[in-house]
């Protein structure tokens, strides 16, 4: 496609230059000097004109040449001039003649001129008086006019038009401008992607499968009154297989699958993106049950509040609004599921994530050790491997790799093997390939070195242990030391725990202890702290401030709310604090520090008591990179403090 476009662009250029070329040829005959009317009259008066052709909108004239100077019979002069050529023609070759003829022509052209005619009833009398040969002429240079008035403007228009068309995308014309570019995913058996091809992200695959089964058997779910999900959002770092997963859905769902990328909506013409969304949903409704997949959702779904001061993109906003409207506008019973994918959930407009829109999020995270092993297997299926290839070692050597990077490693290894001239890919090829990919990655996102990994393992184990043993701390479901992508961060951001529970003071304190335990564990094991806890500390500061100023939980100034009622929307969000007295401020500062100090001390005590478990857990983490609730229970035993009712 790309090649053909380039070809046709060259085509237009050729045609265009041809037109220009023709134009210069046909116009060269008329490219003569233009003189003013007064000068023209002067020439007549001075008897310097040989003959004149009068057209309605132009007068062409020929000055007398040197040979005919002084002669008054122009016709005779002309014929004499012509007769000059004839003797030569017999003796000289035609091309010399031609040159001579061209030379004469050039001389003649120098004497030609044109004048813009004025209303001058005297003109004919003057011409007659000076015995100048004149005649009228109706037919103009129709051919050159045809070119200059029609062909060139049309050509230019055509060029512009085709340029616009090319910007609009392949195969479209003006009539289909607002039509969506979504293509129904053809189920081409040669490159059909199945769930088998997506490895290492089993939980995400399970969730997606479940959603697909909603579509296939809606009755099973709606019978019990359950609502079908409308939108599911695949969230995760780049290269973890979000697009791949969507393609697997397309291959396996057995329903029409509309697929397009968010950037397709953002068009050069105002209103087109919105039209495209409308069209897409109209199409989808006729094909239901079906799936709409919008890749790179952040391209359309960026928060509308962003860019208020930098000048927002109205076009994108219109598109987003249209998308929201359409998502609200259909009944989930018709069986349309909208899938989105993004690496940057944190920039999405919060309206997109509300119930009834992309209300279900599926985390597609970087794979753990076992997951990487599986992905290695998937991507070496078609390679002939040497017996010495050990997937376990390979997976262990690629912490933090996403699926795309592993695919890259496998490809690179095969290339290295073939460069060596060997018929199979061996283990050392993979190792070389890993080194190459790491070198490339190091520039992009820092990979963790072994010491850092150990620190992280103890830090996370600290959180887990204190969280498990302290009432009120967030229950621990999973601990992982896989380098977190932004995806995971965004994931937790969207479920603010604080608003969901009525929390007691001791529960809040427990939460703080859990948050501080990461750093406490570092201090305990390594004797110093790292920067890894900054996010925890931020959350701690937030909780403590709310305890003292919003919830009135201060010991020294109890039941005092410092929230200002009249919030000024221009001074930022969140509760604005009242002017407080200096003394009150001191009390609160002191108490803040006190709470943090005691919580940290408590966390540390718990960890000292459970030092063995801390070690065990960190070792398991270093080995497996990820442990789930089951493993945690095995190491730590059941949560003693948990009420049976909960
Ligand atoms: P994303 O859309 O999340 O950025 P892609 O789905 O485009 O990532 O992944 C790019 C390529 O990397 C895929 O085509 C596939 O070859 C490989 N890949 C990524 N994740 C996986 C995975 N979980 N299992 C197998 N291959 C994967
Ligand atoms: Mg993608
Ligand atoms: Zn932490």
C-alpha cells in the first residue's frame, strides 16, 4: 500500500511537470513584450509599425525591422523577408535551416509587442493614415487558454484532493469520510491468534475468556439478574500482550470483532472523529453480538481537564464525548462488549472508568518467572532447538522482561544461530540475545540489579508480614518484586480504599504501620534505608493529616475538624484547611510526628519478632518473584485478628 502511494505521487508529479512544460511551449509564442497604449500610439505616429492584429481583448503588433526600416509597404517587406529564406533551403541541411529560421524568428519576436486595447475610435483612422496593415481576429489561442484556464487549475485541485485523501487513509473518498475505519477482524486461519499464544498472563486470559462467554451465552448470566459488563479495559505496561490478547479474543470469540486504534479517531477534520464513533456503533449494533476493540485508548480518552491552560484539543474532546454518549446509549442486552487497551490508565478521563463504561479493568502485567518460561516456550515453538536450551535458566535471567522483549530475544537468538551457521538454536545463542536486548532496554527503563532486587524483596516482605499481622492494615493478596509498570500503579490508584470503609482509629494506625513496614524491614536487614519507600511515606503523610484535620482523631485536640466549608474551587481540590493558630499548628505537627514514630517502631517490633518469616518470604520472593495469598498463608499462618464475620 505504502509503495503504491509513493508511486502515484510520482505519477502526479510527472503529469504536473508535463503540464508546465506544455504550457511554456504554447505560451512561448505569445511571450512578447507588452507596451503601454501611449507608446503604441507614439509608434504609430512615428511610423514604426509594420502590421497589427486586433483582437477583442488584445492588440498584437510588429515593429518594423532593420531590413524594412523606412518602407511603408508592409506586405512587400514581409514577402521580401520570406524570400530571403528560400535560396538557402536548397543547399543547406534542414537542421541548419531550422537554426537559421529559429534565429530569424527570434529577431522577429524581438519586434513583436502587445497592447491592452482602450476604447479608441481614432485607432483605425490612425492606422489607416500611416498605412499600417491591420486585421481583426476572433479565434484566440484557444488551446493555451484551455490549458491555463482549465487543465492547470484542475490539475492543482486534483493534486490537493489526492493529498487530502491520502491523509484520510487508504481506500476512502469523500463519501466515506465519516465512516469508521474499524475493520471486522477477518478470521484468517493462517495467522489466527488463539489464547494458546498468550502466555504468562493467565489471570488476564481467564478474565477475558469469562467476558467472551458472557457474549456467547448471555442468558446464563442475565437469568440471574446479573448485568453484562459493557466495557473492559486491558491495562498494563507496553509489550505485555494487550493487543495480542485482543486478537486472541477476535480469533476465539466467534463473533464479529471491530478493531481500531484510538489514534484513528483523532482526525485532521473537525467533527470527523465523533462521526466515526457514531458510525462504528451503528455498524456494531447491526452485527451484535459483537466486540469493539479500541487499542491505545489513551489517544482519545485523555483526561479532558488536562490541557485547560495549554489549550485543549477540542476535536479529541468531541470524540471522547461521543464515545461516552454511545457507551451510555446502548442496552447491554444487545450484546456489544467494548474492549479497550492502554499503557497509561492514569491519563484516562475518569468519566471513561465510571460504571456502565469501562467499569471492568483487567491487569495485563509483566510476567513472573513461570510466566516468562511459558512465553519462551510459545515463541520457540517454530524454532529447532538444541537439547541444551534450558527455559528455566532463560526465564531466571530475564527479570522484568515483558512478552514483547522475550519474543525479541527468541528472534534474535535464531538470527545469531543462523549467523553461526548452525542448524539449531542453542542455549548460548539465547544468552547472547538476552544480553543484546538488555543493552537496548537499559537505555529505556532501568533494570534492577541483584542487590536492588534483594532490597525490594525484603521491603515487600515487610509490608506483607506487618499487613498480615496487624488489624486494619490492607490484607495482602499478592506480593511481587516484578518491576512494576505504570499499569499496576494506575490500577491501584483507581480503587481508593479510604472512601470505601468506615475506619476506626486503630485500623488507620494499622494501615500506617503496614505502609511503614517496607522501610522498617530495609533498616532491619540492611542497616540503612533506601528511596524505595517514597510512595509509602506519601500515603502515610496523607492518612495522618486526614486523621488529625478531617476526622478529628487527634489526641491533643480531639474532635476538631479543620476543614473549611466554603471551598474556593480555584485554589485547588481537596479540603482547604482553616487558618489555625500557631499553637494548634504546633500541636498537630508534633502529633503527626508522634504517630509516625510510634507506628514505625511498632512495625519494626513486629518484624523483629518475625525475623525468620521475613527471611523465608524474601527468599521465596527472590526465587519466584511473586507469591499469592495461598503462599502467604502457608508462611504466616491465618490472620488471627480477622473477625470471622468479615
Ligand atoms: P501491548 O499491546 O501490550 O503493548 P503486544 O500485544 O503488541 O503488546 O505485544 C507485542 C508482541 O509481543 C506480541 O505480538 C507477541 O509476539 C509478544 N508478546 C507480548 N506479550 C506476550 C505474551 N503474554 N505471550 C506471548 N507473546 C507475547
Ligand atoms: Mg498494543
Ligand atoms: Zn513499599
